[in-house]
């Protein structure tokens, strides 16, 4: 079924029109709704300059599919963001800005994986809820609405008070998806099986995986006597009375586009129209893992549409930088925005990838409290130079002294182990494990976690006495927090262990649990 949608998307892509420039410029302003100015101001305060530029471009028509007179603007607008730079945050902010400033805006946002689409849906709901709560707390008479599930009623008029008072969102899923796999806070937005097209007609925001977006195009074709979604102005006008306008999206955004094959990306792009679509945005990182393609005969599909578009934009920018182009053609070079501020990791962690893959352009932006090392990892650190004084406690630490040339404790540690990789099981895909690697890793974690190693019996007794909370859940405090000097300690809930083979995972779990670290 998904393959059929991909082939239909490829066929439809040949008829994409580059017309309708009159419809590609934002119709709203900061004063369109009573809450518009407040929403725009709040979003600006939350975003950095690069993220805000994307939001402005989406709102003001720079991310349009065509320019004045229907002239092509080249490849789709791209928001290129390495890991931790806030790509999804930017996509969500752009959608909220559009809703707050354009009365007739209808947004389709997709991602290659169903759960990635769930994350976008969840963050959209959370952001609008936060903005509304802040306005209510400030005593605002006209707070912005929060996104609510769509009801199967007629879509309000773009200029109606009802539309100003409420925003609606629907999550369109493949009917074959296991309901248990849906993110818990997204369930209330999910359209019931069979009602996807009706729900989408009545929603301001439609969230779907790339493949599931094909359900909307198919629903239109069914309702329109088998005809595809209108691609020309004449097609659109001819079908407007038949419900075509209820399928038209003014903004189409694809998050994590670097992980989607070209056919997958074309599925939501089938829902664009030269008359109504004002922005098409591909957000992602072509330097990360691309689309998963197993067949050698289809290896060309491993190059995503985002990767091709980014290369085209970069080539255009280099060409313009080396020639004296007219100022009137500068719009093309503005259609690629690179997010460079990393909010997830310490500079010592992303520094290598920044130098190797991102032209050393990434900037550390994570709050210091979020990337400070616990005392159990660095010992007594000097206030001025951060020199490590803690002695190595085992052979692995002695051979891999985690201090770099600047005197700072290193955030990346390579530990060489002379173990033997053993295969377990039978059949075509038996799993591998390395017993010495597992023991070395557990020894290292035991050293770092220190006084968290207590028996299950002692843990239960302490909890019954009220001496400590349960050690489950990321937000729970643990014994390491209660150090005598009040310094930060590493907790079990801070640690993630990853292994490539199932057999190794099983052994690691057994060893960790044996030391009370499970």
C-alpha cells in the first residue's frame, strides 16, 4: 500500500505547477488577531537568530514555491540543522506563527517515521498550551488558543470569530498502525480509522507520516471522481465547488526530511497547489543517517530530496559569491538556512563532527548547568584551570586518562579492550557478545556511580523508612544526590548504555542488575 502511494507521488510530481504568486505572500499581520503580536513576541524571545529567520521566511513568503509572476524559486526551502540545533523546535514555532498571523492558514506537517510525526504533534500542543497559559497568567483579555482535537463539523469561515477563538489539529495515521505505538499525549488528536479525510478537512493543522499523507490525496481523488489533487489554477477553480478547497494546504513542512526517500517526500508535496500553497519547507540534516534502502538496485534512493536541495542551494550560493549577480536575484540564496547553535551537548562532544562534517561552524549554546560533569567523573576540580586530581581507579582509566590538552576533563573516552567476540545462537542471524567488554563497561560505571551501588534489599528498606525515593524514572532523585558536600553526583537515571547486539545487551543488563544498577 505504501509503495503504491510512493509511485503515485512520483507520477504526480511531473505536473507540479509554479504559479499563483499572488497567493504566496502572507495575508496576515501582527495585528490580525488580538493575540497575534503577543504570540510573535513570545516566539522571538524563545528562538535564536537562525531559527527566527526560518519562522519569518515561512510567514512572509520567502519559503514559497514560486516568486512574482510565477517564476520558479528553484529547489524547496531548506532548514539545515545538525543534531541538537532545534530543527523541530523551529518547525513548530513556524507553524504557530503562521496560525497566529494568517486567518486562512492550513498546515500539513509530516515526518518519515510515525513516531517522529507524533513528536511534532506533541510539541505543537505543548507550545500552544504554554503560550495560552502565560497569557492567562498575565491577565490577557484575549489569550491565544491552544490546539485542540478536531471535531467533525464544517470548517469555520476564515474571517469568523470561531476560527479566531480556537485552533484544531488532527493526527492522521495509517489504519494498520498499532494504536499502542502512538505517543500517549497524541492519542486524543488521532482521527478514527475511516474518518481521516473528514477530520483533515476541518483541521487547521494536519500531522502525518509522509506515507500516511497519501491517504489525504487518495481521499480527494475518491471524492473528485478519481481525479488527482488539482495542480493548476484552472483545475482548482473547477473543483472548488466540489470540496477541493478543503484539502488545500497553505503551508507544507517536512521534518527530519533527510531520513525520507525522494518518493516519500513527494507524497506530502502532492498536497501543494500553485494557487494556495505559500510555503514548502524541508527541515533536517543530510549529514546524518539518510533513508534506509536495502535493495542494491534502489541505491539511488539513499539520496534524499533534502540532500539534493541543500547541494543545489550551496552551489547557487557559491556561484553568486564568485560573481557579481544582480540584487534582484538574491532571493534564491536566501532559501537555505543553517542552524548552527547546539543546545544538546558540550563542545568537546560535538567538536569533532563539527570539524569533519559542518565546516567547524557549530556553536556551543547549551546552558553550563546542563553539560557540567558530575563530581564522581572528575574528582576535585580546580576552580581556575579544571585540572583533574582524581587518581585512576582501574587499568582502563589509567590507560585512558580523560584529560585533554587544555587541562579539561574530556567528555569522550575511548577504552580499548582485548576481548573476544563470541557468537551465540543458530540460524542466519545469531547474535554476538563480548564478555570482557561487558565487564569492563560495568566496572567503569560502578566507579563513576560510586555510592549508588546498594542491594535491592537495602533499597527497599530505605524506601519503606522514607529515607530515599524509588530509583525509577528520569526525574527521581537518587542516593548520589545526597552527598555530604552537596556537589553534583552521577545518577543511574543519567546513564544510557547502547550495544549493537542483543546478546551483549542481555549480558550488560545481568551484570548491572547484579551490582544494584539495573
